[in-house]
């Protein structure tokens, strides 16, 4: 006999399916006890899975349904063992742990077996040895942490942990929080790191120092979410757009006391062992873990659980998007032993920054063939139907706003153009200043042709181990076609 509670639940689920509303995770788990197919359909609809409207007998749907049921059983088992840590049927509930690990981890264990202190930019010692710990610290509250990002189907966690740490120390030292480019690291830092095939934060710091800095997320945006790098390294941006610099990096002594001291002073990149339960984590303080490092993350502070024990925990920023965990973060129990839970203190490091950033030019197009001097703003002077800019000018104002005549610009503090009087007005009308003439953007013809002849790499994640890079396709561009456009001269597989 069906109980009244179950009837209510089934009715609620049917309403959800009809209205595409979200069902509470606890209710969805309960629904799997008696109506697993219904629960799976609700879940697939909520997360907009491509097979959500497929026939129940379709191969892909059948495989995913079977995996979904395995994950349901795993979550229920873990919830009984550790009720203080919440797990949920999130967007990854149709993936096996091996599938997930292949595309969502990426700390390369092969690099960890080599000498970790082989980088030329390593600064000896530990500068925070004499630090006194605080009761708690959260660098998000100090404006030293950017929004949570998502590495997608690419084993580039090492790149996100690296940029997060550099973003933090740069914000602390300069007072400006600037989101930095993981894509540059994936594309260009390939001497030891392997793009979507895995890497190590120490080597990434070494790359940034040797390169003279790193570009911004806005200018060199992330496009490896599908597990590949489409264009290879943009040498113009790598060379000219060294927006944020660091002086070197330090490795933290392998103990939790030193890690906590370092985290008191700035966000810290760490390696951890991410287990299957972390795949479904949605809240609480993780208090059990696995052995062996496989994932790079960012410690952004620490706090204390309220209660008689006053247990300390780390606040950690992940790179699996804001819908995962506690808005993209997780908490991990601290002070559990020398190396810490999940090995968190065994491969921790941080960038050192004492010198200011230097001015860099503003790149005006995707490939960086046109640019404006430092302190200027790229401004479109001719566009294709208002969507794609075909030619740029330079506004000699930082953050300048282009006027409708495309010949003048206004400062950000007075962005309203008055063409009749040639003035720029503030939004409240209290400020009016003369508008400013634009100048032509600079074009480096030699660099443009050079960039068109470079190799373009496409790296795909391997099918068995995220730490192994698979096939690499190289496409060359026609040297006799400086007007643009890709021409496939050869395809080489390595």
C-alpha cells in the first residue's frame, strides 16, 4: 500500500516534471527508493542532459541511468557513514568516478616525483615562519579572491590553483583584484606542464617569472572547457601582455603548522587527494580522505567549527564551478597530522610578490595584432553590423567609453557623450568635461605575419589517465596569406 507521504512526493515530482522546477536533493534521493526512473528523468531534466528526451531503451540513456543508480547507492552509503558531510545528486551524477577523474582533476603525479625545487625562480626559506595564527581568516572578505571558475572537461586544475594564488598576492600587494588567464598557462606553459593533460603549480609559477608576467582572464579568456586547446599559445599576448608579475615562489615546509601560517598571509596553492565522495560534495567539513595527490586547489583561509571541540578547518576554492559544493568551495578538517588530511600540506606553495606591476599595452583584437599604448583603451572605429569590430582606434583614457560618432571618447566617470557641445557628462549630470579625440591603433606587421605562421596545437585529454596528454594535432597557417585565414598545410600526429 502506498503511504500518504509517498503519494505526496510522487505528486510533487510530477508537478516538477511538468513545470521544470527544482526538487530538493533529499526528496530526489527518497524518490529513487520507489521510482528510480522518475527520479532519473527529473534529474536529467533539471541538468538539461542531452539524452533527457531519449527513449528509455536508448544506449546512452541506459548507460547513464545505470551509472546514476550506482552513484545513488554510493551517496546513500556515504551519508550513513558520515552524516555531517552532505553529498548531493549534482550535475555529475551520471558520470563514473573514473570518467570524472579523467576530466576534473589534473595534478600531474609524474611531475611530483621529480625534484620539486628544480625551478630557477624558487626562493629558498620560508618567509612566514614567525607568523602568529589568527582565530580565523577568509581572504574572500578582504577582496583577494576572484569568482569561482570552472575548468570544464580539462585537467587544468593546476592552472586555476596557480592563477588563484597569484590573483590573491597581487590584490594584497596592489589593492586591485585582477582575474588572470588560465588559458595562457594551458597554451604556453608547456616545458614541463602538459595543458589539459595535467601540471604542477610550482612549474607554472616558474613559467610566469620567466615570461615576465601573465595576462588577464578578460584578454586571454578560457576556452579549454571541452578538453582541448584550439589555437595554441598566443605569442603576442604572452610577450606583450604581462599584466601581473611575481618575483618567484616558495615551497611550504611539509607540515600543517607552516601551511596555516602561510594561509594567514595570503591564499595558497595546494595539492590534495580528491576522492569519489568529493565529486558529490555539497556541504559540511570533510573529515576523511584518500592517499595520493591528484588535484590542485586554493586555500583561501581557515575557520573553526562552533562547538566544544573548536575544530579548525580550511576554506578551499575549487575549480568545478559555483554549482558544486558550497558555492564552489569546500571545507576540509585541519590539524589532523603533519601532512594534513588529503595530503594538503605535502605539496603546498605560494607566489612571492614585492615589486609593482609594469604598464602593458592594450590588445585590441583576438590575436593581438593591433594594440594601444598602456593607459589607453581600445575603441572600435569600424564594425560589421555592430557585432564584430574590424578596425580599432585608441582612446587615451583608461576605461574610456566610445562616443557614437566613433571619433571621440569619454572617461568612465562621465560616460555620456554630448555630440552637439562636444562634452562628456556624468550620469547624474553634475560633471561635464570636453570629449577626447581618438588616435589610430598600432599595427605590428612583422608580429602579425609571425603569429600567422606559428603552430596551432590541439590537445585532447586521454581516455585512461588525465595526467597523460594524448594526440596533438598541428595546423600551420599559410605564410603567403597575411590577410588572415587558416590554411591546413600539414597534419601531424604525435
